[in-house]
C-alpha cells in the first residue's frame, strides 16, 4: 500500500517547528510520531488521525471521517479523514492540532 507524498509533505510543513516529530513507515503508509506516540499518518490519500477515545465519537460525526479499521476491527481513538476533510491547510492544521492535544495528554515514551 502506498501513501500520497503530497499529503506527507503538507504534514512535514506543519512540523517544521517541532523537532521531536519523526517519521516511521507503518500500516502500509507513513506515520508521524511525536513524544514516542503515533500522532497522524498518511495511508493512500487519507489522513490517519489519532484523536483519542474521548474525541473519537465526535470526530466520527464530522463529514469525510470514518472509522480506522485497518485490521478489520475499528481502532478506537483513531479515524481516517478522506481528502475532502483536509483539503485546505486550515483544515489539515485543525486535525493535527486535535491529534497533538491528545498526544500531549499522555506521558512521553
């Protein structure tokens, strides 16, 4: 499975001021790790967003969002966002902000 390099580059641009963000090939795509935890990723042309269990249901109610069911079983706290859901840079930035907020609620690894 490949990932959209254009989406990956847009994410890299958002992380230029966060030197602790690293990249890791994962789930057949590309994941961005922050503080030792998966933050966001790209699978094909979709954004993989780790919003956490408390924001999971609210995230699923948004347009262009679906369960992350990579293994055939939904992964609570993770969602896929289709390209229309992060078409603008502001939309992508909001998704990343939600993911950072959850990530920072966990202890660093």
